[in-house]
C-alpha cells in the first residue's frame, strides 16, 4: 500500500541547505507518513537587462506530525449463535493514523440491553491470518491486552474469547464491546502529545479520538429434541388386543425445537421383548425405507430400527413408523 | 573567531531561511513562507479563517504557500516568471484559483487545470485533477523598481 515518491524535485540554484540533504524521502499510504518533511521552493526567471537569470526562493520546510486514529469493526456478519460454553467474536483493528502505533484492547461484556452477560476469558491475535481462532496458534494477549505496533493503514484481526454462562435461554442475546485505544494517548480531536510522535514529532489525536469500539453480538441457539412414541395394535381378529400375531405399529415423532439446529440426529428403537420386526415396515414421514443398511436414512435388523435424520433445524418434526409382530 | 561563520539552525528545522548566493546581487528577491490555514468556529457558529504557524500539521490540513517578490533594484526586470514545484506530500486545494497556470507532467506542458489531461497506466486519458498538479507558475512580465507582490497557492496535505 505504501508508495515511495520516486524522486525529489530538482533544486535549482547553487546552495542546498543541509537540512534538505538529510531529509528522508517521504513515503506515505493514504495519509502522508508522520515525520515527512514538506519542502517548498519557488524559482523565478527574469531578464534584468543582462540576460535571463534564475533565482530560488528560500526553502520552507514543515514536518508532518503523527495523527492518532483507529477504527474497530466486527467481522461477524451477524449475531454469533452460541450455546453455554466457549464462544468467539471476531473484530478488526485498523490503524487509520499516519504512523506506527500500538493499541490497547479491552472487551466489555456488560453492555446495556444484554439479556445475559458473558465472561471475557481472553483477547487473541489472529496470527495465521485465517480469521478463525486457532487455539495454540493464535496469540493470547496477556496483561493489558496491547497489540504490537501497527503501521499506518495496517489492520489486525482480533478474537474476543468469551464463556456463555449456563442457564441462558434460547433466543437470548448478549453483546460484547471491544475498545481499542492508541497507546500514545486518546482524547478530543486535536489533543497534542508533544514529542510523542514519529521521529520526535508531536502526536495529534485525529477525528476518531484515537480510540474506537465495536459491538460483537451473540444469540443463544439452544435446540432440544423431544421424542414422542405411540403405538396402535391390530390383532388378527380385527380388534386391538396384544395377542400373538397382532401387529403393533409404533410411531416415533422427533420434535426439534429452538432457534438452532441439531446435527447427526439418529433415532434408534429396540423392539420390545416378545415381538419381532415386520420386514419392510420402516417408514420416514410416510415414505418407506428399506431394511438394508446404507441405502437410505433407515435400517432395521433383528433387534432395532435406526434412522439417521442428519441435521434437523429447530421447528421441524420427523415421523418414523415401523411395525412389530407379537410372538 | 570561527563563531561568526556559523549560521544558527533552528532546532525544529522549520522555516529554514537559506537565501541563495545569487540572490544577493539580484535585483529581484523572493521570500517564501508557509502557514497553516485553520478555520475556527466561535460559540455563535461564525467561522473565521486564521493563518497560524505550521507547528503542528497532519494529513488533511490546509497549508498556504506564499512567495513574496520585490524588485530592489533601480531598473525594471522583464519576463518575470515564478515557478513553484508542488511538494509531493501535498495536493493543490480543490478550491484553488481556476485561472492558475499549472502543469501535471512535471513542468513539460502548462495550462489551466481544466484544459489538461493525464494518461493512466493503462493508457487511458482522463481529465486532470487537483491532485495531479506538479507545478504552478505565474507569468508576470515586467516588475518595476520597488514593485512587490505576493504569489500564493493553497494545498492540502495528502
């Protein structure tokens, strides 16, 4: 992002002030880098009767001071679905000033309007740059959580690691507020920290106040599964007595409720003692399944049926039916 | 006494004044300066513009570069042209005088900004913008003995 100005404008004239020779080449991204010297020299040509002459003005030099600015944004596209236990919120810190600056980070889990508050365990830096918290790889900041010096325009992905308490209810929401403050100082725009900028320049608080915060949101996605089993009996005589030869039709309804989803939901049911499975009777939501393993969601053997419902979203009911014959 | 040959250098390196040797016998003298243009809003919401010493400047600030000229000789000078390369760290302010004669190609060609174009890296031509200006010049012609004036341009720190 940085570009280095390729050349100095040639200085006409015979005397070059020493300060100009020492001046570093200005390098800047969007904002001119702190410490850059801005030099202005005008030159004139004229004819005084003895021919064309060229003269230079004096050179005026001003030095760009360090601007302290920072932005914090949440990198989560929406509320993070959480359950009791660990959760990760992802933020981006950008040094929008014009010089290298470190930022102290603090995460506040007690935000007005929270249904519950989390406990902030740690703040970590995304060291492998994949925007995913990798324990043992991404660096957990200790003490006052402070970033390294970030170059102007550089950004850093930061994780806030929290624990969601037990006892939260489905759909409850909680926010965490991550604050980044320039280590040099913060304050109202224009506040000056004398001599604390790059190369001994002053550091000036920019329009952001040299601090910024962003909210990371969580919503509890608790999902529960209720299995409801019922049976109807039809005996060989047209009645409903559990006599040998009677067919018992079991209906197992899996009710998934809550705002999340359950993964790898497998429903198994053992046949009661004194009964045997009626081949080919297994069905899911009214559609027959084979008894064989692996060709569809369900299978049945001599002891139990098993139906793999996979991922089931909250608010969904799946209905499994099968028959057994009373011995 | 070696001492008297030392030229004091201001501690901050700001506003270094280094008159060129040639200027000493020149009938025309130039004096450059720069100020920070600060807009101040008072409690009544009235905005006033102040010109202050550029001790503390940051990107986005507005500077006013000035060059005062004076003919200190006894004869008029002719064909007076003042050229000011624009420092790379600033851009010409967007509200600069549209009549300024500028160059966007390092002083090769000149004109009012609205008449100039620049070529992009891909070879496309577009209208020149204030940020493209590399040089400004003023063509004054004759400067009579004792005559003086000020030439200036506003710039924004990139």
